């Protein structure tokens, strides 16, 4: 599995360990990725993903996966979540009774 958050796009970063004597050794900073599942109220299904813990906190702060997806730009989303966001948008416009002509 790749070390990339599917919603925020956080990736592995590279840097140095620096000793007291200013010796530098290469190291990697890994994102804290967790396998999580959220219940989408709009779609009535579970959404499983591999997300960083900071993204999970942002989702909970915004009131769930549906509200978070409405708020975030498509540029940051993986193809899977773009599809879910599009399904949410079509579902809410169909149930709201409004029609754009």
C-alpha cells in the first residue's frame, strides 16, 4: 500500500536526522494512516478509506463525510472520492425538488 492519504493527499516526506555534532543522516517522515469507515447519510452506505488521523479529525469536525466532501475542492480528492462526491450531489439535487434548466 502506498503511504498517501486518499482525501488530503498527505504523502511521505524526506529529511535529515541532525545530531549534536551536526551529522546528517537521511530519514523519512511517514503520515499516520489508518483504515477507517464512515457511514454516509446521503448515500446510505459505508465508505471505507485509508486516511491520515488529521483528516479523520477534520471529517468529524465538519459533521461527517458528506459535509466534508461538499466543502473540499475536487483537486484534492482521489478518483474514488470524486465519484462519491458526484453521487452525493446528484442525490441531493434529486431529493430537494429543485430543477436547474
